[in-house]
C-alpha cells in the first residue's frame, strides 16, 4: 500500500487533538514532505506546539506516535508556545519559513525576525558547517556525515538567497535560480551526494574541500550585509 502524507497528517491531527484538546497552538510539517520533495525514504518531520510542555506530555506524545503508522519515520519538533516565542531569532528564521502550517499560524513569530537575525543565521550556519567538515576530514571520514553537512549548508543557502532576493525558496530547483554561481555549486553538490549510494575516499576529500572553502568564505565575510 502506498503511503499518503495527507492521510497520515489527518490521522495524526485527530490523535493529537484527542489527547491535547484545547492546548494546541500549532501543527505543521517540515522537511521534504513540507517542501513537496519527499521520497519513500523521507522522514515525517512534524511540528507540534502546545500551550506548554512537561516531561509527562512528552512521554504521552511519544506513546501517541506509536499508535500511528510509519512510527519509525516520524521525527520533528515539539515545544511550548512561550518557549518558542522567546527562541533565538536566528533559529526562528529557518523554522518559520521551512514549516508548512496544518493548524494555526507562525506569523507572530515571523514578525520578530529582523534582517540582522537572518545574517546571524548565515554566519552561525557557516561556522557549524566549517567546524564539522574539518572534524570529519580529520577524525570520522564519514560519507554520511558529509551528506548531512551539505544538507545543513542548503539551509544556510536558503537564508543567503532570502537576503539577496527577499524570497524564501523551499524547493531546491527554485533555489538554484536565486543563488550566485559560487553558492549554486554547493547546492548542486548536495543534490549530487543525495543521489549517490557510495562515495570514494577521493570524492570524500574533494567534496569536503569544496564545502570547507565555501564555509570559510562566509565565516570571513562575517555578519556584514549581503
């Protein structure tokens, strides 16, 4: 039987509302299902924001997820409303723009995000990619880690493109046209790595060197206007 995300979300919504009725502020989808780019291997990145969240709530939420199909693919984010309102704004940028609403709206959070917060998101993203890329080259030498680093770089590219064009592109195909050549090559490399089942040691070195150089450039540019 083929998987239908709309059916799953409907079942999820009913289960969550049955358990947390009156406490739900927001439900949404992130990741490939939220972008309309999902494959059979994609995780289900679901967002749930309640009025508040206790340890007991988390345990009950975990048990609730086990009653739904495809539990092994379900991940995502759960939080209390007040914590999210006071969240680091540079993190909220990606969170808000990459989330497709199912119940409620994130408009109130979006209004808190300033241009300097998005520049900070770019700078922090580049720093994190640089650090882990160097660590991976020296210690882990893992193709899986490299793939995840390129995936993280795509989030930073979305922020860069937004600063340059004023448009947030969820889908990679549309994002390509918004990027400058030196940034577009990182997006294209990410797409290549996603399709490759194996990566040789030579390719690991070459892809890592490309990513490290790109991250270094954005770190050195700092939080200047883009």
